[in-house]
C-alpha cells in the first residue's frame, strides 16, 4: 500500500514537472519571438535612418555644387 502511494506521488510530481517544463518552454518561445520581432524592427529603423542620412548628404552636395556655380 505504501508503495502505491509513493508511485502515485512520483507520477504526480513527474506530471507537474512536465506541465511546468512545457510552460517554461512556451514562455521562452514567446520571449524569443518578441526579441526577433524587436530586432527586425530595429534593423528596419537603422536601414531607414541610413537611407535618410545618405539622401541628406546627397542633397547637401547637390546644393553645394549648385551654389558654387552661382
């Protein structure tokens, strides 16, 4: 009888541990997806900022060239 109680307790502990492990994995996957999404957004922002910078440099060079011809 004591052995059956121990086996039930063991099974319950393993079941609870499995459930908790699944929850931890799900939380980790969600966090990873969030980080990847934020990383992609940051890359896009950096790309757009660099494009604006290059466009601004080009516009300044054009204005300088036009103003030196006056």
